[in-house]
């Protein structure tokens, strides 16, 4: 038995539609309990509100890909350091 191979890569703009489709597929019951929309409409709505900032200092998203297909998503968030702390770092 061989283990499947996945690549974990930084989220890119071209992954947006596949990530939203995966989220709707994964959480369909939750979304449909909140809004009375079809899956395609939920995906369109999610694509409009799921905005990623590649320059965020407190969040980073990754996708898991198998044969270039998005099969998972990982979102890491952390508390951004206070601005006064950043000013103390000489190379920033």
C-alpha cells in the first residue's frame, strides 16, 4: 500500500474558485442551514466575500494539491504584533 502524495503550497489567486468550491462541498449543510441558496449560488457568494490579502501580517493560506487539483485548504492566523513592537526591530 502506497501513501498518497500531496503538495502543500501557498494559496494563489488562481486557486480561489477551487477553494470556494471545496468549502461549499465540505460545509454544504452548514451553508444551506444559514441561507436558502443552491450550491452554485453559495459558491458565487463565497467567491465574492472570501478575499485573501497576500500581504497580511497575521494570516497565511495554503492549499493541498494532488496532481495540481486543490484537495484541501489550510488557513493559519496569528495575532499581529503591536505596531510599537515592530518599530523596535531595526531591519523593518
